[in-house]
C-alpha cells in the first residue's frame, strides 16, 4: 500500500509541475513575465524532489540487508542468485 501511495504522490507532484509550466507560459506571462519565470523555477525543482520522495526506503524494506551479499561466491558460476544459500556446500571446504 505504501508503494501505491508513493506513486500517487509522484504523479500528483508531476501533474503540479506540468500545470505550473502550462499556466506560466499560457496565462501568467500576459500579466507578469517575472511571475511566470518564478513559476517555472518552482516547477523545475519539483521533479528531483518527486524522484527523491518516490525512491525513499520504507521502514519495512530490507533490500539493503540481503544475506546474499555476505556470500563471496554470489557471482560465481552455478550460484543461484534468487535464493540465498548459506547451508554447507560440498565445493566449499571452509564452510562447515
């Protein structure tokens, strides 16, 4: 559910960004060019902030603490990348 909420927030922020650009140069520039430029500067800041907000780690995410990273043969041939294997392996005599 948190991912859905983050995506909704991202699309809302990007919609506001797009609306600011369109309103700035479609409507506001007729009354005040500096205000239109200010609106564009604000709109220019929104996409990086939206990307940071969407990519923030949730408290229940544990991708950064993957036990496979402790395995020195993780990239070795014949090693299953989708399943951590910390049990004894016959080809590794140091793991008993």
